[in-house]
C-alpha cells in the first residue's frame, strides 16, 4: 500500500508563511475573492489529476 505524505515540505511551509503575511493585509472582500480563486484552482487541479489517472488506466 502506498503511503501518502500529509506533512508539508520545508519549502511549502515557507511559502505558506509568506502567503499568511500577505493575506493579513487584505480586507474582507479581497480575502473572499482570493479564497474563491484558490478554491477554483484546487478544483482545476483535481480535474487534471482525475484526467491523468484516467489516461493511465486506459
């Protein structure tokens, strides 16, 4: 069985801290817009992964 890494790498931790500092300066409308954009990008990423898996399986 494949073990899935759930921890962030050091580079990802640094990137997260950088984003955290940037987000603190946003107002509510900007933060909501950013959240929606991040969710949209995660959905696209999910679609790409599903497509790639389907390509491998066929």
